[in-house]
């Protein structure tokens, strides 16, 4: 989400993501994070990684049996899932 201020664009995706994640964590787990908390930053990093990796078109989506072969996109998702 981009917003213009004095002819410069402002990226609101990070503050919105952090706020929504903090609200969900507060409601579900009774935990809240500070703005610069490394755990909240890690959540954002692996969530973006998984979303980016799953957003790419992949033959495994069409032919699931191809998972037996090396697959860079699948390895990226597995790596972020381990971090999580």
C-alpha cells in the first residue's frame, strides 16, 4: 500500500503488517510486541518469504508427484517453515 505525501511515496505495508500481527497476537496469545522487537521482525521476514515463494508459479502445483525432485521454491518454503 503506497501513499503520497509531498510528492514522495510512503510505504505503509510494514506498519500495517506489524499492527495487525500485534493485534492478532494480543487477542490469541495475550502477547504484544514493541515496534522494533526482533521477534516481530522475524515473523514479518518469514511470512513475506513464504508468501513470495508460494506466489511463484511452479510445476509442483500442477504435478504434485514432482516433489521427489529438487525444487528451489519448495526448499525456500521449507526453510522459512523451519525458522517459524
